[in-house]
C-alpha cells in the first residue's frame, strides 16, 4: 500500500473508533513505540526514536490529564484522582528517562500503557 494511502486509512480508522477503543489504541501504539526503542537500544538513531516515542506517550497522557480534571468528566472522582496520580508518575518517569536514558526504565511505562489499554478494552 502506498504510504499516503496507508496514512489516510489509519486516520480514517482512528476517526471512526469509539472513545475507549481509541484511547486503548493510542496507548498500545505508544507502548509499541517504547518497546521498539527498548529492543533496539543500541541503534545509532536511538536517541531520536526514543525522544519521539516519549513525546508521543507524554502527549497522550497530557490529553488524559486535561480530560480528567474537567468538572463534567463522568468517571468517579476516586478513579479520576488515581489516574491523575498515575499520569504524574508517567510524567516524572518520562523526564527521568529523557535525562538519564536506560532501557529498563521504559518497562514500567510500557506495562502501564498496556494494562490501561487492556482495561479500556475490557480484557
């Protein structure tokens, strides 16, 4: 498939997914980006790929944060608070990895993303 056609297909797929499935999909995608960095840690372009993966993951969690603090968010208050605390942990870990990169530091973020994605899918 031509690259531009593939991108158009992926955008259409993302635009038509229901909310929770979309959230699960982007978390899974972020986990895969981070896992690819972890598995190819010694690549010459690791730093650029790692920065891109961390920024993508950080963007997702920033969107979650902005949604979780809204007064009209339908989630129970305790769940919102727990997710906000988790997002703060993700932020802290991300900055730590940016400052002092190490492949094992990615594991926790990968696991969190995949576990949240599974929960959103009802797995």
